[in-house]
């Protein structure tokens, strides 16, 4: 399972000619906006016909490091689900380009330890069912790893009415897909730290993100699953600010979500 936000969507409300394509190493990347941080994220599930519940917790850390003498940003994602499932993902990307350099993903039953170099992905993947398998596959042009799509939003040149196209892939399957993010407007959300002015980023009719204009950090992510279940991803301290207004507005495409007057 890969819970990280995978930006796979059609371009919305904008002409393709207006979209900017952003690749690793692009001069449009705002690398100076990436800062070390650690946060505890809640995965809130609201089934169509039952009550809201916390389905899991993610502890995310981003920090500078060095890999084989090269400056990198290292992201660690530690998932614990209410079902008992656990997963730890570690991704290292170049501090100069955001191109992936190494990824390690481990669960109770499977894992992978892979490196990117000289146009090849090498290492090993393993599982209880199939044992250990060597990985050595070529990949084409550079891409952004899907693990990083929530945590490195600050580096993207997101502006109102802009549309960005990004090459995104995972591992060990390195088939690249072009993701499209369209900024539909701005709104203000209340959080535990106070009111935050956000860019509203539309990924698809059922996936919307609210990104802080000041810091570029993800404030809230909404997904509507095919079975009607709503999944919110947001800092654990902000769960108390979710209410029915948030759910209905996002799910019906009624425009930017605003905090409820009672959420204070």
C-alpha cells in the first residue's frame, strides 16, 4: 500500500497550452522554501453511512542529509493504521534538483531498498510470499517520486490560476505519468495555529488540497473514494476543525472550503 498522495489526474479548467511543465532540476523550483520539519498527520475516514474515525497516523520528517557525499533532503514517513498495518518509507532526493536518489520502504511483510544512478534503478525488493528479488531496470527522463508529493509542495511555483504538469512515478515500477495540478483560487482555513490563507489546488474532481500561501506546506487534503467514503489528510492537531461543512463543500465541488464559524 502506498498512502502518499499520488498526483495522477486530468488537467482541469485550463488550456494545456497554459500549463507549465516542471521537472527535477527546473529553474522554476523554489528550493529555498524547503525547510526541515516534523509533523504528526492524521488520516481521517468518513464512510458514507457512518461516523468519522481516525484510520491511521503518519509521522513525517524532512531534513537535510548527505548520501554518498551528495547533499540530499531525506523524508521519512512512518505509518501506523488502526488495523495494525505499519509501514516506514524513507526517500532521499537531490537537494539541488529534487531528483530521487534512494528509496527504502518496509512493512511487516515486504520491502524494497533501491538506488537511482546512471539512468538505472538498482537494488532489491522482497516479500514473505515471493522472497528477495534483485531489481535492475532502466528509466528515462527524471521524475518526482510520488512519496514526496505532499511534503515538497513548497518547492512548486503554485500561483492562482496556474496549472503545473509534473512527471511522477513510484518504485519499483518506474512508469512515468504526467500529473496536473490546477490552482483554482484562495481561501482561509482555521487551524490550531490560527487562520491560514491557502491556495486551493485541484488535482481531480474528487481530490483537492489546501496549501499555505506563506509556507507552501500542505494544510489539508481531501479525497472522495468511489464508494462515497471521504478521506482527509491533515495535521493531527487540526482534526477538531473538520466539520460537515468541509465535507459537503469539497465533495460537491461547491468551491473553496471555508472554516465553520464554530470552529475556533
